[in-house]
C-alpha cells in the first residue's frame, strides 16, 4: 500500500462478522459505485446547498460504516457547513472529499476486494 488513509480495519471486520464476508464485499462494491455517483453530484451541485448537504450526509454515514474515517470526517464537515461555507472554499472542500474517496476506493480495491479479507 503506497498511501496512507484513515481506515479502521477493526470496524470493517466487525461489519464482516455481522454480515458475512461475501455480503460485506458486495455492499462495499455498491458503496464504491454509489459514492462515485455522489462525487459527480457534488461537483455538479455547487449552487444547490440542499443537495450538497444531503449528499454529504449520505457519504458521511456510509463511509463511516465501512471504516473510512477520513472520508467520513470531510463529508461531516461539508454537511455541517454546507449552508454557510463561502463559494470560493466550497470547491476546495469538494475536491478534498473527492481525493479522500479516490484514496479509499484504491485501498478497497487493493486491500479489501481481493476475494478474501486479509488477516493483517
């Protein structure tokens, strides 16, 4: 792994214990696809603060469920500040969320979606 992300493997393993490994990996794939679409919505919705807040809330909740804490934290901040953040700063925040999502997706594909959860 070449980059560092804020990821909680213990939380992910607890989810896997609860759902089963196969179901957890399927839900993770859905999370990645849905979040990729939410990233597009964030980029296209800079002027609609209600959409930004809703999408940030969804990203926050789902990324926290899987243990992607950096992504969840950034989305939490956008959700909290969505109505008051200056337009000039808004694009920077969306870009940070996008970068965190991309890092999480790379990690998920290389470390989690390998067909079997690693024991490390």
